[in-house]
């Protein structure tokens, strides 16, 4: 056993001893609402009618499956977020999802007015999070989440952060802000988290990128489908936390007063202050920004692929 492993074992043993002596509040977390059962279809008297209905339903299912089911096939511009809460305080609706390839953090956010709940997932392959187990073991303010030692930080009464390892590869955090009894609420959320994946399918896909850049993240946000937007970022792999190019599709105008005219995607566009903008056939705006030459930003905009069937249905819902 190495010296580091001995230190880890000692710290974890001390943590468990402290938890046994000072057991956390045993308040049970509310079970999530049971899914409503599916109503049974009434029997039909005519076999031919039944057969026709089956054929019709099958045809509709095949034709619309991509539009009505979550996109859980991971891709750089269609990340899959691996965890979901089983319980949230009443009134919170989901308004943000972000993820990406490799060790890119996964983030989901719910809001109720100014109050916020954030569930984040980090990879232990990320150097910033590789020592989380040691950090948790060294903190005195500890609780148990799913049988694992977790740490509580930033506890102010209306804000709290709980950090734990779901397994050897994933660090999870549940952050609550603007909520009374935030520690209890954050612990309740953490206890209910399950490895239930959800997709992030926006309306954009990256095409060719400038040399030296790779896809970093894809995000969808909005209070509901009506004001939804998609954002993609690309970065230098050596500096993944610093996006070099950002691409957004939204309903709002990016502000093009004083901009120079430029041809984008075969039509009239605008360039100003490191941003290229063009109105898409849908009436929504596509913008590409970054500290790159105008020609590179235009090339990125020209290469972006538009998805006519983004999944914005979950925006504004309590859980999904």
C-alpha cells in the first residue's frame, strides 16, 4: 500500500468515525411522485379495424420517433447527461442543460423565481476533481449520500453545496441558493439523485472548425420552448475552460446597429466586434463570436448544421 493510499484510508476511517458519533439529521426525503399508470385501451369488436389501427400507430411511431423521444445517443453536439434528481422542492422548473465530450462538466439548473437548484457532474479524470475523495475525507462537516461520505460547504441557511462521489469516475454536486433550510433541501436532493440519463438536443451542430479547435460544450436554455436557445462552444484542447468560439441560435436579435455587411450562409449577414450574425430562414438569429478573424467566424457560421427538430419540451418543466 502506498503512502497516499494509507493517508486516504486513514482520513476515510476518521470521517466514518465522526459520522457515527455525530449522525446527521435522519429526516427522510420525500419519494418522487409515482408515475401515472397507462389507461387500458378499450377492446374493439372488429378485427379489421383493430388491425388498421395497429398499422397506423406503427407508421406514426416510426415516422415521428425522432421527434418524440429523448435523444440519448451521445455526440459532441448532442451530449447525454448521466444523472437526474428524484425530488425537487415544489415550484422549481428546469431551464438549463449543458454537457460535452470527454471530461466536460455536466450541468442542469432549475429555478423558482430568484431561487436556484444546480446539479453538476464532474469527471475524476479532470485534475481539478481528481482529489475530491481526499478533500471530502478531510472536511469535518460531513453527511452520508447513498451510503457514501459527502461534504457540506457554503452553508449559510439559504444556500448550501453538497459534494459526493457517485462512483470512482463521477463527482456530483447539489447546490441550492435562495431557499430556506438550504442544507436540508440540498441533502434531500442529493439523496434522491439517480443515474437516469437525459439528452441535450438543441437546434445546432458544429460543422468544420478552425485548426486547433475542438468541440467543448452544447447547452440548451430558456424558461420554456417559446424562448429556448442553443449554444455551442469550441476551445483549444490545451485550454478547454476558455471557449475560443461560441455559436448561438435564439429568437432575440444580437444587436447589429453599426455592423458591417458580410455574406453569411449565402445571404446578408453582419459583422461587428468579433461577432458574425445572420437571420435564419426560421426568423431566428444565428451568431458566432470569438477572438478570431472575421473569415474564420464566417466559415464557422457557414458550416453550422441546423436541426429542425430540437428537443425543447423539457424547458419550464419540474422534472424530465
